C-alpha cells in the first residue's frame, strides 16, 4: 500500500512539474500552446509572415524570427496569456532565419544577406 501511494505521489509531482510548451506553425503563421498530457490550443496568436524559429528566454519573453517581414517579434507570456510586445526590424530582404540569445542581445542569421543581425534587448 505504501509503495503504491509513493508511486502515485511521484507521478503526480512529475505531471505538475513538466512545463507547458509552444509550437510554431510556420505554414499557418501562428503559435499554439501545449500542455503535457493535455490538448493543444491551436492558433492562440498570429505571428508575421514566414516565421522560422521561436526562442524562449527568462521565463516570459518569446522571440520569433519572421523571415517574410525581415524582423524579430517579441511576445510576452504571463500565466497562459501570450501577447505581442514589439518588433525589431532587420535589413530589407535579409530574411532572418535562426535566432540565439546571449547577454541581453538577440543574434539572428540573415539568410539572404549572409550575415548576422544583432538586437540589443535591455
């Protein structure tokens, strides 16, 4: 009896400890919200044209590389609410593709320009 109770408590703590996740729908140009062992809420927010990658940093900021509009978009997450905050323009026709965060900067590969774009965040 004790062993099964311990297993149930361990399983329950693991279920509640597993984080939620975001899914980028590149063709639909939306973000969807998933919960472990739960249904996915599709298309909770629309992103820009031709999104390529999402990046989640510091427990509330989500960045999306938007290739078709040559920018990085920032969204904030508060509980289950996701909202658009601002955008960081990249050079025209540069097509930002992959993004990386380090020390208050967002770095993005500029696929067509063959360079790297940098955004100072804070």
